[in-house]
């Protein structure tokens, strides 16, 4: 081949190569045609129509309600325990038959004293039976005294009163009182005599611990009968146990140094049995 021919052929090949390279660069810069098919690279999966349907997010139409995230509400605080009322205490023994345990001192332990006289007032409206604690043996209640009606369908008052007892001495005998009686629907406590040298709060805590979980009423006696420090300590103790214990304070209701009859009347008016 002549040198001229070789040069001409080389020029043609060079022109073709340059043209092909230019076309390649141009085609890379163009968007793919709508009907072009892409080739998946090795190891990849081409999405199907079903996949597209799953991953497509629907757009809300105009005017359509859209769901909003529901705020997470904080846990509601536990309700405060409600205070026991005198009405709650009365309600606990309002139906026949019912049982009330009385833990008292030397102002409650005899048939002539205010607890039995109050029972006689209640007996005007319903059957009532009362039993006093057998102080000599200090183990059980005496035989029942029927104040009215049928003993089996009555309000039974279990009067665990002891002469000259203290709060601590009564607390030591609670198991004995409860075991010798029927499980009470309510409890009445009338204590404070001879307790000046005791820790009133500790004694009342011990007493409460051994009682059934029923409504409890503490009676503070009329003026001039109990030591003022004992009475104030009892008030404070009741205030710290209001969810289970309520109070009748006869200081402003009963006359000073009242008779047993006046005491029973003042108490009956204070609890307002008739609502």
C-alpha cells in the first residue's frame, strides 16, 4: 500500500473514532426515553407493580379529613382518699342485725353509764342488745342485756369498758375484745382516763393495728373529765387517720361534768342518727 493511501485510511479511522466518542458523550447527557427499559444491576431486584402500590403514599383529596396523631395522655394521679364522716360511721351499723364494738374506760363500763343509756335511746327505734366486758376474769363479755326487741335481729353493742383502763392497756387487749365478740360493723373508742403519762399516738396506733378494717369513731369526753394534753393528742391522732377514723368532740356539746344521761343525749345529738 502506498504512503498516500495509508495516510488517507488513517485519517478516515480517526474521524470515525472521534465521531463515535462524541456520540457516546451526547447520549449519556440525554434523558432516557419513556419506553426505555433499565437493566438491573447484579444483586438488585426490580420493583414490581405490586411493590409500587404498597410504597405509594396516597394524597388526601381536597376537603377530606386527615388523621392527626393522638396525644399520649399522662397517667391520671390517684384520687385522694376521702375522709370518713360521722354519717359513714352511723351508716355502717344502720341495718339489722349489726354489731358495734365499744372500747372504753371507767365512764362506759357499767349499765348505769352513758354507753348503755345511749343504747336505750337507740332501742326506742330498733332492737338493741348490750353486753359488758367481764372485768373480773378479763377474758369475755357478760350475758346480754336485751334493751328492746329480738336479740337475734338487733343492734348488738359489745361494751369492752374497763375501770381505770388506759389507752395502752386497752390496746394490749384488743385481740381479746375482738375474739370474744362478733366481727363488728363499726368501732367506737372512748378512752383517755389515766393516760397522762403515755404516748397517746403510739397507743392509738397499736390499738388501730389490731382492729378490723371498719369505720372507727373516737369520742372525746366533755370538759373537765380528761387531761387536756391527752385530749389534744387524740385530736391530732384522728386528724392523721381521717380516711378511716372520725371524731365526735363533746367539749362544746355536753355540759361540764355532765351526768351519764346528759352525756348520752349529747352524743346521740352529735351523731344525728336521723340525718
